[in-house]
C-alpha cells in the first residue's frame, strides 16, 4: 500500500500527513501535483494548506490541476481518497464531493480543538468508532463553513453521506459548538462512494498521545480498511 499525498503550491500539511501515516505504519509518499499519481498508488490524501494562496476561492485553482483527473479516475476505481481542510475544499471544487466550503461565520481564521460526532460509522473512515461517538480533533481554517442547497443536504443526510458534525463534548449540536457556521453543523461528507471523504478538521494532528491525542488515528486507518 502506498498513499500518495499530493502537494500543490501552498500546501503546508503534506508532511504532517506523511508523518501521521508513517506513525500508523501506512506507507505514504509526497507527490508534486505536476508529476501525476505514481503507478503503485493505493490511496490519496489531498492535504491542508493554502494552495495558490486561496485566490479566487479556497481550493479552486488546485482543483484545475490535471492530477485531479487522475484522482477522480482512481476514486471511480475504488481507490480511497481523503481530503483534509484545504484538501476538502479541493475535493468539493473538483467534484469529488458535493457542496462547498466558504468563509467562516466569524470571518476570521480559527485554530482550535473541536468535538465531532460520528454520524455514519459504516464507512472505512469511521469503522473504528460507533455511531454517535464524540471525538476531539483540531481545526485550522478561515473558509470552513460547509454550504449546499437545502434539497441536496436533505438527500445527503438521507443517504448517510454526512460523516461528521460539530458538537459539544456531550454530542449535542449547538450553535456554540459549530465553529464556522456550517449548515446543519456538517464537518465532513462522503462522495458518491464511501471510499471518498472530505472533512475540515485535521485528523493527522490527532494521532499521537502526547501531541493532540489519538482520536484522529481511526480516520487515517480508513486507508487500510478500504484496501481489505
């Protein structure tokens, strides 16, 4: 197994992702986007950062890179794809998932720890948890507010494609627990297949017990489960 972590101009969480996967004994390789996906790719991470300075819209320019055509083709073949923070924005902009991430309700960059409630535990990314579990993972974004039409959100919810929601420590959905104003407190969603997921929080920053805890490790283990 080799997970390709795609680096764009302005990516800054690619090495974090590589270290986190290495700590979990998952083979990973940072790949410059112009070089294309390696032939041995068995998973893809679209990492966090500020690709192309977030010009136009966060993730909009990176989504035009030819490598995204390869990523979409790989995803269609069942290769697991995880977009984190800026990678989630790229995932939405490139059509891997529905909706969009836009400016936080506060209109400020926010870097803090948040609680997430697992909405669907029947996916590779959440199989380590139970539905309703609450995990703690960091966020660091200025454009993390998830938006989608009411009609499509209703369909996504009915199809079990909402992966995580922001909540308080007790699992309650409250306005105060929603750090960016995301519609229906959505923090992460699935693509057409459950092997494709995007989320704004950073699971790669929650894999070590002495640095941020280990609540995010189960999400990254999804690469192993998707390959089973």
